[in-house]
């Protein structure tokens, strides 16, 4: 947590996060234009934010785009806030933004585990239910196959889609249709990419949720920080997250 707090202590870096919060996926040039600083100074602040995990970069053609990664903020909440406040809203507030094109959200987390064990945790129904709001995943995990996330209390799938790329234990690309409510269903078919990269004795897991319509409700993508925090907690400690949102839809499995 030290790099996170250090990064957040500077008002300029908080302002940069505010910019990405309002308009995610910006270039260095676009961020520099909004601040009375040199390009080098902005790049230095962005590097500190990236080292703290608060910003994730992705290449798109010749451009390098910067995305807000809310997972570390979620971890701060789980450690110091969630255990004391029963009424705290699950997920981050206000992630929705208005754009004229499809939205993309990027989430990144480091987990002390092996790629093989992480892949198993993503694809095994019993393990998945322990950190993904009690949802069990069902699929034969072949390219082009169907997958479903089901809850024992629901009569139909909560999430469904198709496996576009299945490359264990490195990459999984899926379409996603959220079916838990009218607003979520209205978002239509989106895409989720899981990328696993070994880093020392750990793995860097990046989840990219894209092809989101500009009016997609935050409930469709806002739960990822809690899901990934729960995944990290389970793999590193064998225990479940005990924040109210994590337990809300859980099972006794």
C-alpha cells in the first residue's frame, strides 16, 4: 500500500487520476494539454502512478493510452473501510462516463501464485464461486464454446457468452452478456480479456472489459475491483473477502 499512498499524496497526481476518472484512455499529449506542466513532468507523475498500479498503459497503434486502475483503491477500501462500514456501497462510485464511442475499462492486480493455479481459479466452478459473488462458471473451455455463470438461487444464467480465445494459462478472451437485470441486459454483448503474465514468484493479471456502449451502467463493469480483490485474497490466503458486498451473494460452498 505504501506506493499507493505515496502516489495519492501529491495533488498533481490526484488531478491526473481525476482526468482519467472523467475520460479514461488518454495519451500523454492529451493529459499534458490540460495541465500547466511540461510533457516530461507529466510523464514523471504518470510513471509514479503506474508503479503504484493506479494507472495502466496499453498500446493502440502508435499511441500509448493511460487508463485508471481502481483495483488498488478497492484494496484500500477493503482493508481499512469495508470491515467497519456495513452500508458501504459495493464497487466504485461514478465510473460511468459519456463518450461517443465504445468504452474500455482496464483492471490490473498482482497475485502471488503460479499461472497454472490462477488459470484454474478463473475456470474452476467451485473456486470461481468463492470470489465472484457466489457464481459458478460452466464451460468446456474450448475456442468457440459457450460459458455461463450461474448462481444456485437463480433459475437462469447471471452471465453468459462465448469463449473467443482459450490459451491456458496465459490468455482468455470472452464475449459477455450480463443478465441479472433490465439495465444490465440493455448493455448488450461486451468483451472481457484475461491476461496472465508471470512476474517473479507472482502473476500480473490484467482484465480488459471493452466494447461497452457509452451508456452502459456501471453495474456491468464496476464489480471487477471487488472480484479481483477476492481472487487475490483466496489464492494468497485461502480465505474469502469479508466485505459486505463480497458476502451479499455468496454461497456456503
